[in-house]
C-alpha cells in the first residue's frame, strides 16, 4: 500500500467509494449519491487548506481516504478540526486506516490543531473501537438525530486532544 496526499486524479475513485457508503451504509448521513464534479469541488477545496490523504494499492486503486476540515466555522474553533475516513470494505483491519489516520494526525498537529473531532454513527462499533485505539475518547452522544435506511441513528462525537 502506498500513502500520499490526494490528487485530482483520485476523485473518480473517491466518489465511487463514498457513494457506496451513501447507498449501502449508515456511516454517512448523506442519502443521495454525489456527482463526480461535486466531489471534485469538495476534495479540491478541502485539500487546498487541510490535510487529505489516500491509500493506493499496487494496482493504483484508491483503497481509502481521510481528511481534516473545520469542525465549526466560528473563529474560536479555528484550532479544532473534524476528521473523516473511509476505507474500501475489503481493506479493513489491515492497518490501512491506522496509517492514514497517523499521517492525518501528524499533519494536524503540525498545523497547530488543538483538538480533532470524529463524528461517528453510534452503531458503528468498529469505527468507535478504531478511534479509541488512536487515542480518541467519547465526548458526546446525540440520540436519534439521523434517519437513514428506515431507522433512527445516534451520533457519537469522539475527540483527540493534541496538546
């Protein structure tokens, strides 16, 4: 596996990967697949200001991606970032997510971030455990705030203080 900063050429594969989660999972609360051009704008905007990484396999396929972005837009939150990570289903539990997040955390620390927030669907036990393994701890629980695929879903915010 090769890890690097995102490039515009990764957008089609990022879009396809993310759309699988939109259509089949509850990891994102978006409910409609994204057009590639919208994803391109998102990726280029975020990566121009914040860390954004991809994991690429030996055949050049994007196996996962992660990025940081503002947690909230108010000036007082300027040193608090939200993190996002998505992996191809077949690549989980192989260390890819850990490597991506370690790169992301190091970059956020070098940018002077004080805290990282991960917003995770409450039933996503694997993601909750993964973030705990990286040092994140639960900061909040919002009950039944999202409705997707016929059910109400909780959201857990986890935080990692960097300094």
